[in-house]
């Protein structure tokens, strides 16, 4: 495998890359040099956790500022804007779980660095055509995995009661916000993203693309919880996901509506409008 070759032949390019990330983030944000004495996986986990907090707070604040204040008359009816108290609770839930969420990208980096996966470092190793083929397969696998994990978190009652119910207390438009996107029980958040890591053992995946897509999850989940129906087919936008939060039986998908369409759980926002 490409990872094994990089690990065994001279410099481990993956470890060099993540060390560079660590130097940039931890060197800028953490006072002192004490973090350099930590084992490499711990440094990567700390960097991912700090990056996760920054991404969550910055995107959440900007998103809410635009849709609830700057453009509040353009996107969402006044009675659908969540209270500040509701948003504070969502931030608290997500913040408590962030360190656990960010163990997943740190673990995936470690497995890649050890040569256990099929990840490759340079696109030239496979060529641009196969890079896009593998990327498409990776995204399909992730979409399939998230759909079924999300559905089972509803269908398996102990999983729903002890994990997923934490997220589903936000079940009306005026309780949903971009901050709710990461307001999960920590294990729930990891389970829903774990297909990103499982895919590494099955499909050759470009390393930087994998890391970027893992963090894109945080941005995307903010998007699908903002109650703004973008109407871009086949994207699983907030119009679809809001239905999921109100019916509990539809629209389990993540990026697209295709899995719900294939497995009979799709409900169109227009269907709700007609019935209401």
C-alpha cells in the first residue's frame, strides 16, 4: 500500500504532514512548548480538538449572525428563530463532546501513518482520473454508512434512548439552529462519522482529502440544521433534514437524498407543505 511504502521507505510523509499541522495550530494557540513532549498521536488529537472548537464557533457564530440578524427577514420567519437560551444549550452539548469527536480524525491519522490503510499521499500515485473515481466511491460509501448508522440509531431503541435522543430534543424549527449540528451525545457523533474511517481500509483515499472531508462534516451539519431549504437537487439540505427532526422516520441521509430514495424513507419538503 502507498501508506506502508511511505512508512517503511525513508520519511513517513503522512507523519511529516501531521507534524506540520501540529506545529502550525499548536504553535500558534498553545502557550509554551510543553505540548511537544506529548506522544505524536496526543499532539494530533489536541490539534484536532482545538481546530474543531475554532471551526464550530466561527462558522456557528457567522451563520447565526447572517440568518438571524443581518438577513433575518430574508431567510427564516421570526417565529422560527430559536431562543438564545436554546442555542446556548446546543453549544454546551457540542462543546462537551468535541474532544471525543476529534479523537476520530486523530485515530484515522494514526492508522494512516502506521500504514494500516489504503490511503495515499500524492495524487500522482494513482493519477487524476483514478483519484476522482476513488473519491466518488469514498463519498458513496460514506453516504451509505451514515444513512444506515443514522437509521439504526433510530430503529434500535437502546441506541436511540441512550445516544441519539440527546440530539432529537431539537424537534421544531424554533429549536433548530446551526449550533445544533454538533449537539450530539459524543458516541453518537463518532458513530455517525465512523464510515469515513472504515472507508480507508477498503478504498484508496487521498490523505488531505480525507482530513478535509472529516472537518467538512462540522460545516455540513451546521448547514442542514439552519431550517433554510436550499432546493438544490439532489442535496439533502435543511428543508429535508428539518422534516427528519419533526417526523423521526424520514430523510436519514447526509449529503444527498439518494439513499432515502433507494430505501423508501424520502419525504419531500413539498409533500409536507401539501399535507399541512
